[in-house]
C-alpha cells in the first residue's frame, strides 16, 4: 500500500518575516522617497532648499498638534477635538490681548505675560475635562472628544462673535511669524516639540507606560500601571500641544477667527496614521509622525508645483490616507498572526 506523500509548506525566511513586520514603517518612507523623486522630475522648482524651508514651515502647526495626537493614538484612543482646542486657545489669547479700536470685540485685555499662561490654562482645562470624561465617567474617547469639539467651537464663537481679532502678545507674534538667521521660529518650535515628544516616549517610564497601555491594556493593569492615569495624561498632553499650536497659528495667520483650524484635525490624524503609527495602539512613535508629516507636506507642496486641480488634490489626499489605513490594518493583522504563531 503506497504511503501518501505530503509536501511541507515553504518556510518563510527571517528576512521576509522582518520585512513584513516592518511594513508599517517601510511603506511611508518608500512613499516619501517616491513622491520626492516624482515631483523633482515633474517640477524643477520643487527640489530646492527654499522649497524645503517652505514645506517645513507649512507643516509646523500640524506637527505640534500631531505630537499630542501621537500619544493618544499610541494608547489606542482618539482625540477629535484637537483643531477646536487649537482654535479656542488662539481666540482666547487674542481675547486677552489689547486689540485695535477697529476690532469690535468686548474683550478682556491683559499684559502678554498674563495672557499667554491664561490661554495655556484654558487649553489644559479643556484637556482635563476630556480626561475626566474618558477615564472617570467612562465615555469612549471618540464620543467624548466629539463633544469637546463642539464645546471648543462654541467657546471660540462666544468670544469673538463672528469678528476677527489681529493682535497677540509680542512673544507669540515672534515665535509664530518671526525668524532667526533665516529660519522661521515656528519651525524651530515644532522641531523642539517633536524632539521632546520623542525623548519622553523613548527614554522615560511614562513613555514605556504609553506603549504598554496601547499594546495590551490588561497586561499593563496586571503590571501595576495606572492605565486611567496614563490615558488621562495623554489627553491633557494632546490639548496642551493643540493649544500651543493654536497660539502660534494665530500669529502665523495674522488673525484669530472662528473655524480657522478646522482642516488641521484631518491633517494631524493623517500625519500620524500615514507615518505608520498603529490605530490599534502600542506601535509607532514620533519618528513615524515625522515621516507622515513630510509625506503630506511633500504631497501638498508638490501638487501645487505641478499645478494640480485643487478639487483633484483633495481626492488624491483622501486616496493616500485610505492607502495608509489599509496598510495599517494589514500590518496589524500580520502582527496578530505572528502572536498566534508564536
């Protein structure tokens, strides 16, 4: 009687396993290289040092917001209020600053040294409300921050009542629209915030707790990590980063008005996700966010250089985000399969 011959499945090589494991990190970097090469070939004016400076300046406000959002997403949470918190903080700062007589706003003018910390306290208060709702009441972060989005917009509308304020404290004006040695201060501030965010995530106990909470919440609790405290802290950090971006953004744009930062919600989420940070938590970091920021910055700037139709530009950005989401989910599936196999 003949014995049936079984063919063993080909074993996956360590190199292939490693590449599959790094898909989330490699895909954004390859996309960035591809975009730079494509736009450099199509538009000679793209590949210049001056244009690089433009790209960095264009993504600076998004970068500051995205740092806080990276912490939140690493914990497998979401913050939909980042843009409205930025807007409310910028408007609050202008509300607390002496305005020109032509500005018809019944504001409360204070010295700049008081207006800045009070505006920061305002964004921290919004973050604390979000943290309380998520960690103590138990409202899902998606719903809680959706409510805070409306509250932030309402605060901004109440303060300016449809008017536009132009004056901010001198320090904020310098950091938001000034430069030193030809380098915009806002780029320097964004770089410092990114660096600080990376150092905290990489070299501190709190950073390790963020990854533990996002990677396996139950295991983190069994290890003695204060999960609710970590989640609350990242919500406050997100609000603080948004508030800082809002203050500098008002100086960068030259005015404070309602709905000024609405586009930054999608931009910040896109930067984090396109860069490769997992929506499921526990994987990614500030390095990934930097790549995501550059991908979006190069894409937007390059499409302008080749004079792409503005409506088609919106569609292309959506497709890039969709591709990033597909890669994100696929990488998570590979990660789950590797756990089961292990």
